[in-house]
C-alpha cells in the first residue's frame, strides 16, 4: 500500500510546489482545498481543480467554510476593507485571517486521520510571507504535537512544510526544476481575471520570478 | 472594560456548567455553538439558545460546519452508523469525530483573537468521557500553546477546562450549586424529543445524577 499525504492546496504557487514535491517523494496525494469566501475564491478553486487534473489526483476534498465571512475583520474576506497595494509593510497585514492555518491544519488533520494518511503537507513560507504568525515553523511544529495528542493513539501524523525556509526565488527555481505547472497557479489577492501585480501576494511572487531570472507565465494587468 | 471569555457551548450539561462558572468568575461571555450535522443538531441549538437567553448572553456565534458530514465515518454525523446503546465500552467509540475538539478550539481561537477575549473555555471531561483522545488535558494544554504561537504576538489566550478532572456526579453537584439551568440542557446522542437513556451520553449523565443523589429534570423515553 502506498503512503498517503494530505496536501493543503490553495491553487497558489507555494502549495502547488509542495504537491510536486510530495509526488516526487512517491506519496499518494489527498488534495484539500478551502473555500472561505476569500475574494478570489472562484479563481483559486479553478486553479486547484486544474492542478489536480494535471497531476491525476482523484482524491480531493473541497471544504466550504463560511466561518471567516461570518467573523469578518480581514481584507481577504471582508469586502469593506481594501487589499493594500502600495507595497509590503512591516508587521501583521490587514490580509491576516485570525488563526487561518490553525483551522486549516485542524480540518486537514481530521481528514488525515480518517484517510489513514501519515503526512499532512502545507506550503507555509516563514520569511517571505509578509508577517503572518501562523506561517512560522514553531507554530506548525506545535500544531503537529497537538494533532498527535488529540487524535487516536494509533494515529501518527507528520506535518511537512518543505518551503518554510525558502525564499520566493528559490520556490520559483524549485518549481521549474520539478515541472510544477506554474501557469495554472494563482496568487493575486484581489483579481480573478488578470493578476493585479500590486497586492502583497503579487509583489512577492513577481519579485521571486525576477530574482530567479524567469518570466512568470500568468497574465498581469499592467 | 470587562474581561471576555469565549465559551464553547453544545447545549449540554458540561458546557453549560462551564458557562455558569465563567459568569461566576465575572467574565463577559461570548458563546460559540457548532452545528455539524450531528443527529441532535436542532435540539442542541434550541438548548444553546435557551441557555444563552437564561443568562442574557447577547454575543453569540452559531457556526455551521458541513465538514464532518462530508467526512463521514462516525456515528454522530453518519446516519449509516448506529449510535451504540448497549453500554459504555473500553477504547475510542464509533461516536468519535476525528479531531473534533481540535477543530472547535481552532475556530473558537479565531473568534477569541478577533473579539479580544483573553480566555477560551471548553467543557472537556477527561475520565468520564468515554475515551475521546481530544478530551485529554495534555491535548488541550498543547492546543493552548499552538494557538498562542499561531496568533498575533499581542494576542494571549488562556484555555480554561474547569471540568477536566471532575466526575459526572461532581458536575451535577456543582451545576446545582451554581444554579445552572440543567432542565434546559440536552445530552442524548440520538433523540430530540425524549432522551433515549441508553446511549453512552445518556448513561453517563444518568449515572452522574444517580451518584449525586439528584433527579435529572429532563424527560427520558423509559
């Protein structure tokens, strides 16, 4: 029986590379995607589906979480707060969704336990990810411990975060090496047709491609 | 400004006592309830609403989680698996929902961070709760650490679990002492009109009342 990995996949570049890496490591993939009423929800789901199709992944979970919409108070799900476009600033940005990765990991852990997966993989990037506290490796390691304490004794889940100490440029380079379908990925926080190029997520992505010396295959507004 | 506590309240006896205790400790209550397509969802929500009304709690979150239904594989949300009625057995029961309390705590932590609550309270009971791994105090303590690592640096959340080492009889006695409205609570896993009296949850509740020497105010089938 092949070893199974639950991979949290947003449809973005980072989690798509994680998927490529896990496939490269011979895991059978269980792909998990979250719709949480984020601004680019439809585009992200489309990209998730395209990437799963590209890799012939047939075990997928698409989880609808109305919760963050109900909670409000962040720029990704609350349409009354603008997504910043003037450059990446210090500190926790308004696009921070309270404990989002904690919630995603908890739900994915539940799936992993049910499916008998030994690995849960997430594409957090510590340094390059504009100050989100739930992208730190100390947090992810602690969640791994919590998940193993809070599931059955015979359940053992390792959380892999293979990108946590990479820069966006290294992510671009590795993705090209592993033939990750970057043209199918989406990173923009605010648009669904052409990427805006000026939100934090676009800026980090574009800068990564620039440093890696590669042209980004997706289309930008300007 | 009063100190705030997010209290996870199922509508059951344990979490209602937790609520009474937090009110007794002068916390302003933010009550959180989860609909997760459990068999007695409507009754539990009705009890939650009655208890909030009883205590004049006006800050409430009712979270709809389709997730466990989608996941299946447990007797509380999967109607193809019977709720056991022949007595509490050793080990993890089929009513175990994978990592349920981990998910509940993660969602409640997100609410606590947004609302600026310093406490998150949950009515887990370690010994008396028929073998659920996510009711152990070691797990809850670990989640507390994870939550504080995965939220903003200025966010500090203490998880209180005041019942964790109590027996059901002690819970009944304390609830009566604090005037918890036990007549408004529901514990049965399978019925919504009259409690069955024979599922694990009814058995543990009835046994608690018996040892405490008190009559349970809710109505049973037999």
